[in-house]
C-alpha cells in the first residue's frame, strides 16, 4: 500500500492521509482477494516487494456471492458513504472508457505497485514481462490507466502508448488511458 500513498485516485477517494493509512490496507486486501479469484496477479518471489494485478481476456464478471466472498461488498461501510461515492465515480468513469480503447480481448493491468524502497530496480518490468510474453504469443493487447504523468512515461518506455486522457468528473484526477499492442518490443529488458 506504501506505493500508492500519493496515488491521485486514492487521494481523491480518501483525501485525509490518516484515513488512507487506516483504511488502505483493508481496501488492498479486498482488491487482492478479488484479483486472486478472477485475475492473474503476479508478485515478487519470497518477500513481497511488488505486485501486479492483471486480469486476463474473458475474465468472468463477479457474482453477488463473489463480491461478498472477496470482501468488496464491505468497502462502502469501511470507507463511508462520501468516500464510496467518490470511489464509485472514479471507477464508473474509467470503466465506461475502457471498452472504447480496448474493445477486443486483452490483458488489463489494474494495478502495479512496488514498495518505494525497492523502486527503480526493474521489479515492475519483472511483473509485466510474463504477461507481455503471453499477450505477444496470443496476439493480444494490454491496457491500463496511468494516474500520473510519470506513470504514463514509465509505461510508454515499456511499449504502451497513450490512447486518450481523461479527467474524472468533479475531481482533480487526470488519467492517461494506455494500450500496448502485441509483438511490441520497445520496452526495456
């Protein structure tokens, strides 16, 4: 969660840093449980220094029971009504744009985080490389939303290109919608 302490989306949803510190870990656990059930999360071996939450093409939509089992139905009560409304506004806005820029089957990188102590050591690339290999082999693109200009530049160096930019309504959150085409080898190894 430390890698997302200054994430614009998280700061929008939970503007108070004490709330982010208190509620961030339980939100992260719920998202991770969801990714374990429907996605293809990758983590660094042994000690967790980085996590990539990937969702493969054709990942099934969760049922109500799945949302309960993963703890996602508890999120509104955990964070409060106002924060829940901000989170919903953020997710609904991005979810509405996602099919416009990646309408075909694709890999979706929902989240990539590396503990700040271990950043700039290639961990992020290690957590992307296996999916890039599968996507290239299968002729599939990869899609993500980058929350900062620095993140957008990072992903551009790994073969993604900006398809569009968007502002989340009633917020100061600006997001870069990015896509990596298959067989793109412009990312560093």
